[in-house]
C-alpha cells in the first residue's frame, strides 16, 4: 500500500510582540525618549530574530475552535469505502497544551466513533470540524482517568442543540465496568438534564446515555460495515489493572489496531498482523533505568520495534506518549525515539501528534499533519 503525505507550502506564523513591548516600556522609564526609541528598535530586531528561529513550529492550539471555521479533513465524511483515523489526543496523564489526553476519532462513511475520552477530547473534535452531536458512539479500552475524564463532556455537550443536538441515546461500549461508569454519570448529572428539559432547551429523549458492556473478547460491534474487535492486553507486570483492552477496527478491507495502554503483549501482534495502521502507546526517558515503576506499565520504543517487526503493519504510529516528566525527568527527542525503535524495526514509524489524520483508501494512506493543517 502506498503511503502519501499531504504537504502544501507552509505559511509563516504571526510574530508575538508582547515581549518587545514590555522591554520597550522599561526602556522609556529608564532612558530619554531618544534612548527609549533606540532600545525599542533593538528589542524589536531581537524579537524578530527570535521569531524567525521558531517559524513553522506549530501545535494543535493554532487551529480554530469554531467547527464552522475548521479546515480539518475530518470535517467532511470520507468517501464511500474509505476509513479515516484522526488522533484527537496523543498525551498521557500529564496535563499538556500540546498533547491532550488520549483519544482517537474513527470515521467510516457518515459514522463517527471515538476511542477513549481523554482530557480535552471535545475541544479537539471541534477543531477537527466535528460537533459533539455527530458522535455515534464511544469505545473504552480501560478506566484510568486519562481515558475516561471527558465522557461526560462528550455526552452532555452532544445533546445541547447549539453543539450538534444529538438525536437519541449516547452509546458507550467496552469491557466489564462500563455500566457502572455510565450509571453513575447519569446520576451525577441528572440535574443538568432536568433543568434543560424544564427550560425547554432539550427534549428528554435526546439526553440518554447507555452502556454496552462485554465480558468476553471478540467482535463487540458490527454495524454499517464497521466491525470492532476487543482483545485482552496487560497494563502492568502483576496484571492487576483490569480491564485492559485493545481494539481492532475493520471496514471495507481496511484495518486499524489500537493497542490501548499495555506492556508488550502477544495479542497486539496477533490482532495487528498486517493491519493498515497500528496505533501503539510508547514510553521513554533519557535514562533507560529511571522510574522503572512507570516504564514497567508501558512499552518502550525498542520493545515496540519488536512488535512492529512481528506484526508488519503498513504504517506504525506512536500515540499516548509518556516521554519524560516536565521539570523532573528528562524525555528523549523525536530523533532518539525513532532511533530506539529502529534497533528492532526498519519500517516507517510516525510520531503521532494531536489532530494528525490518516485517510486509508484503496490506493494507500494519506497523512495530514499539523503543518499541513496550518497551511490551509
């Protein structure tokens, strides 16, 4: 399969002059008017130089939050038979403005499904041009907070008419324990439903939330040609974090595997054999021996390389980055992440980023990254 990257010319980013203005005001207070003007000019030159050095360093926050303004390809349903995968959040439990909590958007025809609901999922959806009311269902891999913290946001924002006005029930699919989460969310936010109904803002039958809980692995969803298979993975050495699941998505001979949070596991290879895209979590620190209790709950780049080598996906993509702890533990560079992966794998590996999108067609995989989006 051919892998294609969409790469139009990159525009220059706007230069922020806040620092220059502050320094200029300081100069005016300390010098004569002439000296202040000279210092302001020098400061402006320095700011321009610094800004030039950071050109094209874009992140997901540079994109609009109004769905009508979004130029993201997810705003338009894929062509019949095509499958689109968009990384809504590629981060870990660490709060970050660049990598939101883990979440993936799957689009097949006119259907939109989300895998996990990490911090800020609804913001990324809007930036991708998809309203909350357009989400047809949510699948959960496990119940750590960074994967479920936005369930209520997806559900309740979706039944508000101004944000898409979902018709019917919000469906949540996953392993044993989903019912408990859904039942308690319904209780916790009953007041929101009651007052909006009383105020005439919503119809009660649009505010429902329903759990679809599965105790056995296998196909848990099969509608409109889209099939979702759930399988066991392992999130910790002692195997006490349960449930811990991964998903394989199949649609019109196109396939995607989502590893979930896991240490290296044979099921990822088994279900990921020859898929078009394998989305795999990754954890790395500059010192390979630091924080073993963290690393032991995840998959390192060299370990992921072994998995990719065995499964042979058309495209391997990293997401759910556990890459250092800001101010405490040093992470690794993108180049080092790739180098460590290539210790065991010589295929192409993509470092996922928020709002990166992959369109799987009969001709190949089209990749749209943040710089492509910024150029539109």
